[in-house]
């Protein structure tokens, strides 16, 4: 089974680099220069299917990991018996080490071995090089990104979610409460203020939950655990609020950025 590996040291914190990796548009841009295409969503999350082609490889990649440790995807529809793309992140004193690797199994026989040597290795190496350059560039952009905070409010083993009423493209979808951090305000102070404004409750903000999630070129979503102190959550600016359990998390129609956080929310409820 052929395998190629490449390492890149990025001068940015691990969470920033992880956020860059979650930007699905980054992957699309990195292979566009190789004559490839890929589509599937604005951000990577577990269960997302990416369809496209790079050179002779045309198929569907299923995302199997997308968090602060890195991302993984495997081919579930295409010409190769096996194709896996792995990116692992390691914190170092000089920045974040990005370890990219590609593993694949070619069709058997002389033709498959010829494809490995002539096509497969060269194509995989170009993909890794393009991806590494794109990750480093996107990480630099995100270093000074503005932040939108969200609150993961848990009570009696249930998580509070709220349903959007606008704009039209987001209406009916679910998200965690929150909003933009204002000038001079800390992330946790913003969580407390947004919960008071949106839900009419008082909370205490705790640790960050899950990875930073890229929303736009200069905007990140960051979620914090929040404990309810006083009040009963009400839908002031949203269509509805609901307490959901672990069995409902996967089925809820989340906004794409919040969908990324579902594995971390499962851990929180556990």
C-alpha cells in the first residue's frame, strides 16, 4: 500500500491552524491549481461527503475526523480500492507542526503498479504540497480574525439549542446561542451578554468546547461551556429554543458551523 507523508511548521497556534484546516474552501482552492475540483460544504465536519476529482482520481471523500487534532477523510466512491487523506497537528515550541499523509491502494497487476509510480505518487505529492501552502496562508489570515462566541448551556444532561427565524437561507436551522464579541470585550463576557440579550438568562462562561470554526475569511466561531444561573431560556430573537439530548444531536438540522461541533457536544453531554 503506497504512502506519502509531508510535514510543515506553521507559525501559528494549534487552534488557529485547526480552524484553517476546517475551511473546506481551502481544500478546494489548493487543488484548483492542479486542475482539480471539489465541493461539499463551507466547513469540514464528520460525515460530510466531498465530491470531485484530482487528475485521474474522481470520487467521493467522507470526512471521518474534524477537530483540534486534525482532519481525516477516506474515499467511499471512486476508482481506487482505498484512499485516505490524514492531517495531524502537533504543538511545538516554534509553532504548529502539520503532518499530512496520503495512503492508497491501487488496482492490482502491472497496470496498478505502473499507476503508483508514474501517476499516483507524483499526484499525491503535488496535492500535499498545495495543501500545506494553503493551510499556512489561511492560518496567517485567521491570526487576527474577529470572533463570534456561542454558549453550550447544559442542564440535567441536555443541551440548549435555538432555531433561526432569519435570514431566509438559515431560517429553520439550529444553532447555539451567541453573537459577536464587541470591542474591548472578552470572549466569556460576550457569552454572558449574548445569553442575557437572546435568552433572558444569566450564565457563567467556562472552558472552550471543540475547535475554532471559520465562518468567513476574517471571522471565527468559538464555543464556551456555560452554566445557567438564573432565568428560564426564551426565544426572544429566534423561532424556538429546545433542550436536546445526545440522541437528538446528530439528527438536528444544524447550521454548518455548529454541525462541526457535534462530536465535541456529545463529549460534553457524556
